[in-house]
C-alpha cells in the first residue's frame, strides 16, 4: 500500500474539485445537451446539478463519519455488504472513471486538431502519454498546476457568461426570455420534458469530480473539515456557472440560426464566442483554453482512478505515488482508444457506472 503524504489544504481540494468538474464536460458536452433540449438547455443543466447535489451532500458527510485513512467508499460498502461486493462495485466505478478520462482525452484531441495540423487521434494519444508521466510526480506538484488552471478556467467561463448576457440584453431583436427559455403551456411541457431529462442525464458527467476528493483523504491535512467544505462549495459554484452558461449557449444557437452559420449541430463551447460576437477573431483563445482545461481534467481523473484502484488491488508499495495503478488506468484508456468508443456512448457508460457507486454508497449510509 502506498504511504501518502498529507499536503493538501482546503484551497487545493476546492480547486481540485472545481477544476475536475469544469473540464469534465461543459466544454464539449453542452452541444450534445442542446441537441436534445434546445432552448431549455439550462433546465437540463440545472436538473442534472440538483440531482448530483443529492450525492454530493451524502459524500460531504462521509469524512465526518469515517475519520480513518482507509478508502471511505470502500469501508462504507464493506460494512453494509462484504469485501467482495465492495471490490466489485469499486472495480465497476474504476471502469467508469477510465471511460470518463478517455472521453475527455478524446475531446481534447478534437480541440487540439482544430489548432494545429495534427490528427485528433494522435493528439489524444499524446495527451494520454503526458498525463501518465505527470501523474508519476508527487501530489503537491499536481495540486499547484491544477490550482492555476482552475482559476484561469473560472475567469474565462465568467467572462463568456458576461459577454453572452450583454449581447442578449443589447439585442433588440431577441426573442422574449419567458417564451424562449421557459414552457409556454402544459402541452409545451409534455412535448419537451423527456428531451430535457435525457439532456440532464447526459450532463451529469459534467458534475463528476467532487467524489474524487474521497480518493485524496489520505493526502489531505484536515479531511474531516476541508473535504466536506470543498465538496459543497464546488458543487454550488459549478451549478450556478453551468446554468448561466446553458442560457448563454442556447442564445448563441439562436444567433447561429440568425446568421445562418454552417456549424455542426453539436458544436462545443469553443464556438459560442464566435457566434456571440459574429466573428472568429477570438475563437482560437477559447479553443486553447478548452485544450488546457480538458487536459487538466484527464490528469486529475487519472489521479483519482489510480488511487481508488490501489485501494482495491494493493499493488503499490514503498512509494508516495501509485505508479502501477496509474499504468493500469492508462492501459485501459488506450484500449478504449483502440476500440474507438464515441464521446456520447462513453459518457453514458461512465455516468451509469459512476452512479452505481454513488447509489450503493448512498444506500449503505442510509441503512
């Protein structure tokens, strides 16, 4: 078993959670969500966030109940069921995390190929290799890198929201907000609610990240206090930011029709600024930012998954980093790369496997 060093404080944990959540889906999944819920994209995002907050509330209580340095999720499930059931659930969750890390790496490849004359497939492979090498370093090195990326990421998303709402308020030809973004009547509600729910389930992936703090309890200075606060605060912050982005994104799609832009229907967040300003002058800046955020998410995803895997199979010894577990996670991502799983399919699989872990933990702690 790895002998971890306690170096993470509240700030590190908060930024680790927010950084993971921000890069984990909003930049590339929002287009898929909008394809389902259209102008009601913000509703899907808000519903997904509220649903995920049920689990985040439960997770925020766990460090206060279990003060041990053991894996908290594993201990809870084992107490309710047994060691074998616990290992099976955790292994399924690990597979879900591998799918999640892979799909973010794949989205990075597509972003990167837009910037440079390198194929998306090669870019994905390069990122997986770089994140594997970075994960071998000690936790404080990764934490400092993640903190910087998260601060920049929050700033860019807030700027995008401000630009979007400014454009909306200044647009004299805009559709009435109430008619465009809410339900007109009960018939409209029945017609759209199923698509909104499908979009909400898809966007759940974008809120994953807070649970990763459970894997860092052994490296936290004060896990009983800092982890619960970091979980609660990170989910509140991201629900607000994501919901506002949903409104801005839906408005940018309205501009797409207005300007007859020929862009794929599932356009990523990187094209929103181009649509809002009716120019691609600044689009490259957002694309570069998206590359950085998604790369950071892959890095943190591999970090969390490797520590969970080490708790299950205990193959790393006399080290401060679970290097063998990191290697296994990396190989899993390469297998998915070889099998060419799509982003949407990988998202559904990752969500389902991860929710199985969440649901089992919630059931175990309630009982």
